C-alpha cells in the first residue's frame, strides 16, 4: 500500500512538472543512455559527443540531436523528434574529460586516472565507427588526477592540456610536438583551462588561483590569488565569458560554499559583482561541478553538479556587495523525472553545456543516464528566442 501511495505521489509531481514545462520550455527532448556520462561536447551545431565513466568498458557516442529542435517553423510537421546515434565506439576505461578539436573530426579524451590523452577520429558519412588514432603523453604522471583540456581552431590542430598548473602544455595533435609549457611551481589541480583568444589562455586552480598567459611569449604568467570568501571554501571553479576582445571578457569564480565572484579580465583582483547562490553543495569532486558563461546570452551563467537541477543566473542584477541571488531559471527535469528507490543516492546533474549559437538552448546529463536538450523561456525578457 505504501509503495502504491509513493508511486501515485511521484506521478502527481511528474504530471505537475509536465504541465508547467509547457509554459517554461520552448523545446524539451529526452534521451536515455545505457550508462551515465560526465562529458558533453559539441562536434557540430547539431551533434554532440558523450561517453561513459564507469571503471570498465564504456561507450563513446556521437549523437545527432532531434531535428525538431532546429525546425523554427512548423515544428509539428517535423517527424524527427528523437536523438540518433551517428557514430560510436568502445573505450577500455572511463572518460572523465573530452574535447573536440575545432575544424577536425577528432576528439581527445582523458580517463581521469593519469595525464595521458587518447585521440579519436569520429568518422564520416561512409562509416558509423569512431576509431582511436593515437595518444599524447602527459607532461607529468599524477596518479588518480585527471586532465583538463582546451582547444581552438588552429593549423595544424593543437590541444592545451594538464592536470595541475605546473604541467600545462600545448601539444600538436599529429606529431606530439610540445609547442608551449606553462612555467609555474603550483601543484594545485586544475579546475578550468580555457582559451580566451588564439594565443591567450586562462588556467584556474582548485584553490581559486588564476594564471593568464600568452603562448607567444616566454614571460611568466600573470598570477591572481583567489577572491576573499566569507565561507569555508574547499574548492573553486572558474569560467571565462566569450568575447571579441580581452577587454570584453569576464571571469566568474564559484566556491564550494556557493559564493560567485565576477571580475573583469583586465583586473581579476577586483570584483565587478558577487552573489551568494541558492545552491547546497553536496560533497563533491572537481569533475562534479560545472559553471559556464552563456555564449549567446550576455551576462548569464549556469551552474550544475550540486543536485539534480541546472540553475541559470543573470549576473547583471548582482552588485559589488555580497547578497543572496535567486536563479533566473531552473531545469528540474532530471530530478523530477527520476523516481528514487530506497537507499539510493539522489540523482545529480553530471554535466551541462550551452549551445554555441542558440541563446537559451542547453544540454544536460544526469547520474541516472538521462540526457536532456532544452530551450527555456524567460518570461522576464521580451523577444525570447
């Protein structure tokens, strides 16, 4: 009887959320993986790459998103409403980090157990098989510490990678030639590695330190200490906003106590604005939390990893004084649609990513293997796309 009551209550919650979603989403599509993924990476405007992270054999898949998502007119006439597997392969171990190399059909992965990288060819129209084509040796062997990676359009293709600030290097993909090494003595693990321009990149450490350097010069990197924090912060995550010039870029640092600090790229020592976010951080590792600037929605950031929810915040309404901030939008689909069995851990979001061009379209994945692509509606902004 108790189980029937719990099932009925779950159905009611799901029904309520479904009715609510008709007003809060322009599009919402769901896919179920056999095993959960901790990586989502765009390989084109309509395809993403995902991979499992279990200790043994895992799938690495390139998924084609539902065509209906991109049908701006007459969506009801579009029959393609499902995700489709375009290419796939198996890996011998977990995939904790995955990066697509722009301008190619290659992705680079890391297993989270060492600093070495694996290189894969995603294949073309003549084959549905992803093939492993090579490997890149990390600069330093750090057991049980995974790698962070970044890539930008370059010829020949290159990848920036490292496990901690003192072993970041830029490597040519085909030859394995090391083109640049970041010279610091910091042994703190990386929480972020991002290109800000063709030659400038940012390395964010888990203790909140940030290094900015230009690969064209041997000069020492610019070092910025972590922001002052009112809470007990064990970890920090960092993200850089996209922009045509360095002067237009902003950096957000999120602490494990929920404090977010936004700084101008030209002066990371000062806070443009800050806020205490409405999140309850569960005990987590570096790979668990994702904080990201929206590439096509000015001033908005997204946060996940602390629960089964993806939260979106508008930093434009924050001030220089630390104040509580409420999310602009919350995607609760993973938490709502997953019925919890007794003695099981709650579902949490394992990764999310913004579409590079569609302002309010995101993909998210959760620990139950669910993958959602959603285009949210902000009633507070006119002309929502």
